[in-house]
C-alpha cells in the first residue's frame, strides 16, 4: 500500500485530442517546461494522424466526444488532483504551484484566467509572441493580482483543476453531451450542489487559442451548442430558475477576495 502511494503522481493532466497536432505539441511542451510532480494522459479521440506523444496515451478509433474522452483519461489517471485541459492551451511558469496555493486555502475546483473564453475568466493582457514573452506577461499578471480570486458557480473546462474527491462524490463528466459543450457547466453545478468550493484564480494566466478541436472536427458548432443547451436546460433549468444552486448565499459568488 505504501509503495502504491509513493508511485501516485500529485497531478494528472488529461488532454483530449482530435487532430490539431501542432497545438497538442505546444500544449505538452509548455506542460513539460512549467510543471512539476505530474503525469500527462493523452486521449487520442480518433485523430487522422498519430498524436506526437510518447507517454501514457489512450487511442480511440473514432471520435467518441469530449466528455467520453475526459472520462477515459480520468479513469487512467493516478493523481490526487486532476487537470482537464484543452490541447490548444499553453500553461505558464508556476501555474500548478499557484493553483495548489488556492487548493490549500480551501478550493476544491479551480480555473485560471485566459484570453479567449466566455464569462468572467476572460481578460485582456499585453500582446506576446512566444513562450518567453507569455511567461513574462503571466508573471507580471500574477504579481499584480497576487492571491486574488472569485467564487463562481461555473468554471470553463478549457483548463479545470479539481480534487479526485470531487469525482469520487459526484461522478465524472456527463456523456449525454456528446461531442461537447455544457458538460463543464453540468459538472460544476453538480459540484456546487454537493457543497464543493469553486474558485476562479484571478492571479493565474493560461493562454487559450480557442475552439481548435471543434474546428478540426468540422462539426456544426452552433447546432451542437443548441442541442446541448436543450439537454442542459432540461436537466438544470428548474433548479436554476428557483435559485436552488447559485444563490446559496447572497452575493457569495460575485465577490472578489484575496487570501
């Protein structure tokens, strides 16, 4: 038992991939450069060309959808913490160290800030043209927003870190959302309902190219979005309308704080 515990990685990074090999390569390279005490689990979701990765990889003959791929990666992961990250994201120096600080201070699920996403996690930062410049921008951003965070009921799944205890209690991603969209909203609401703390880390910046996998899949994005919105509304609409989840404490989720 003790030997198994020693082998367990602190952070398991799950990366679903469907083509977009250049983005995947950049994503993994940034993880190598900027992270410690981790493992990477790549889920090749029916790519037409081999994914450029020599580590732990799960290969699907066809695209089974984002939620299914995430769940496959989680099942293969060994860490006490799990990061689900899009293959078109580029992490920055010390990102995992900073997220751990939020975890130590009470967060169960954490999402960073970025340049391209819906909702309050999107910000504008100075222009950067390479990894070195991105690292400098992220470093200045962290210093200027040191230990700043915000409670919120929704963390976008472009880069989402959570304790294994979360999935032990609420389960993994809901596969009814097929190719993807709203599975992260659903996961977060289940976490909120179960009493977990969700936190936007307003002192961490991760680059996100945005929607590269959906472009590679050549799917009708708007149609997919509408179909999954119907599924999400059917599942959560009444509870959201009645404020049974997101208004547990007046103003709780909108407050910006520091620790």
